[in-house]
C-alpha cells in the first residue's frame, strides 16, 4: 500500500513538472524558445555581437537600446549563389 502511494506521488510530480514546463509563459519551453530566438535575428532586427574576435554570436536587442550595434538587412546574392 505504501509503495503504491509513493509511485502515485512520483508520477504526479513528474506529470506536474511536464505540464508546467510546456505551459508556463515565463519558463520551461517558453524560456528555451525565447533564448533560441534571441540569437536568430530576422530582417530589420537590431543586434549586438558578442565575442566578435572569437566565435561571434548575434543577440537581438531593442533598436532604441545603447547596446544596438547593427541593424540586419536583406541577404544579397553574391558570386556563386543561386536565387
């Protein structure tokens, strides 16, 4: 009987964690997606470049921010590219 209660409690706890991870607007899955989009700028986004000398990583920032270094534009075709 005690083992059944422990198993039910563990399953309930895991279920609550999974539910919260997938539905919380401020954490879990939403936080992971926001983190990923912060380093994937779209055309017109303002970015700052972290570690430009080593492994440059663009981070999307507010265009009115003092951190904004560049504004992304449309990709231009170059030699050897196919449109």
